């Protein structure tokens, strides 16, 4: 058995080799970073390692508690927060396995707010009718909170306006509101809010969700509800980034003018019958559209006067005619990206659709378009070939065109030959731009 002896403060084994505690020699800043990545109950157990480690966890900038983890009781969480000595608590994560675990959540958050908490994440992944009520009495107790994330079944009943003067980031994942007044009292009490994320399954308590935040710069809405008479009213004049996904047959979406808009992403929007969804987005510089012009009203006569980048998904019905409308309406467009977001090709979907090309060559093709990319270009379809040919023939300033197709197995010789012929035919198209470099590749 190997024997150890201590000489001059170092431990030596029988071979005379020193066993150094190299981890303890690391800078305190690095040790705190390592411990912050662990559940706090695990970080606390390191206090028995040595005198240096005894109180190290007490100055951790980030605390992480999950009630489903062993030794994480309400009393342990409370005592840990009381013993914590860091002058500023950067972040606190509280996760619950069931409603009973969260009975003292108000006490925990109150202690954290007293430590000038900057980021709070509250998670209750429950899939029945249970919910955790966020303590409304604490909504006027923090002037330092900068980020608040509420995940899953958190219930907000806010009879009066909150006071989160420093809050800049608010993420609500399937959060439940008592009523529309609670929504208003939350958002109106965040005068510096810049980033709002809403993942919703709309509930009957809030039929019309109004987002009126003058300071808001980023807005993401994902709505999993299907159908209904309710909708959204968005008043955010400082908005720069806008992302919506899943507006399926909702009653309306009213977006006021967004003159500072830079990026907009519109995905899976269907049948908003009484509203022109795209019209408020005409000031955007970058736009991504994954929708069909048959399912939404297009703003006829409106010009996307600042649009430089357009991404259009080609797996929606009549997408190519939406492309014609966008080319006509985007005189300064420089980059065009087409993408088929389906990774497989269903033979039943390989149906040529009639493409109504623009009556006159759009201004963007004549003077501005420089980059054209098509991901998963379906060379089998005549309408896609027509679109690619039209752009190559008319884009006078085009510098590079890239067409990528779905890969084909080496043993499918007939299909490989057919694709080669089709791409060669496209390569021989007389291009409007003499400097255009055409690249054909497989995913």
C-alpha cells in the first residue's frame, strides 16, 4: 500500500512525489465561475474540502435551486439564501417539481431582492391544472432586477402596476394571466423594457393581448393556439427586431408603425382575415417570410423602401408569386435567399405550379441585387427552374448565385445524370451580369 507523509506543508507519497491540490491554487474568480455552473446544493458541499473552500459558495454570484434535486428542501433554500454574503446576487434560478415545493417562493424571492438581484428565472414545468402564483406583493420591491424569466405554469394576478424600473429583459413561457389588466400592469411597470419574449397558448382570461411598451426593441411571439376571435395589439415605436410564429386563424394582429424596424421574421401565419400583416413591416431592412400569399393579405401598393435582405421559404403554396410581389416592392434589395425548410422531398409534392413573373423587371434586379442563394433547390420542378432562370437573366449587378440541391445516392445513376443535365442547362443561361459567379452544390 502506498504511504503518504507530509513535509513542509506538502503531501508526498512513498515515491517522494508531491500531491498538490492544484484546483485550490486556481484564482478565486475562476473557482467561483466553476461553482456557479453547479446546482447550489452541490457547490455547498465543497465547503468541507479545505479552509479556503469553507465559505467560497457564500459569495457565488449565481445560485441555482431545483426542488427535484436531492437535499433541496424549502428550509435548505431559505437558509442558503440567508447565509449568502455576496454584495450583489447576479442571478437566481428556482425550479419546482410540484405546487407544494413552491409554497415559500415569495420568501425566497424577497430575500433575493434584498440582495439586489439582477436576474430571476422561475420554472414550474407542470402539465396539469396546477400553477404557481407569482407574489404580486414583491413587484414593487426591486430596483435592480434586469432580467425576469417565468417558465410554464406561473400565474400572474397583478391588480396594480408593478415597479420594475431596471427590467430590460422579460421572457414569459406559457405564463398565465388573470386578466388583461394584469398584462397591462406588468408591461406598463417596466419603463426600460427592451426585450420581450412570449410563448403562449392563449387562455380565455386574455382575449386581446396588448403590448404597449415605448422602449421595446425586440419582440418574439410564439402562439400555439388554433383559431379564436382574440388577437394582438402591438404599440412599440422603438421596435428593431420582430419575430412571430404560429398565428393560426387568430382574429387580428394590429401592429402600429415601427419606423426603426431592422429585422422581421414571420413564420406559420395563417388566415388573419381582417388585417394586412406585412404592411407595418415595410420599414424593415431584413425580412424572413415563411408563409403563403393565399393565407394572408399582401399590402398591395406598399413599398419595402429599406429592405436589403429577403429570405423566402419555398415550401408554402404559391410562394413563387409572393416572391414576385416582394421583388416588385423592394427596390433596394441586395441579397435574396430562397430556402426549402423541408429536409425530405415528398414525390406527391413535386407538382409544378404556375409562376406569374413580374410584368416589368423589378428595380432591385436592374440596379441592386448582388447575392442570390437557393438552399435545397428542387431541380425537378419547372416553376423553380423558371424562377432561377429569370433572376440570372435579369439581375444586372449579380456577383454570386449559389444553388444547393438535395444530395443523391451514388447508385442512383439516372437521377444523378438528370440533375447534371438540368444544372448544366441552367449554367448555360445567358446572364445579365458578366461578373456573376454561379455555384452549384449538394447539401
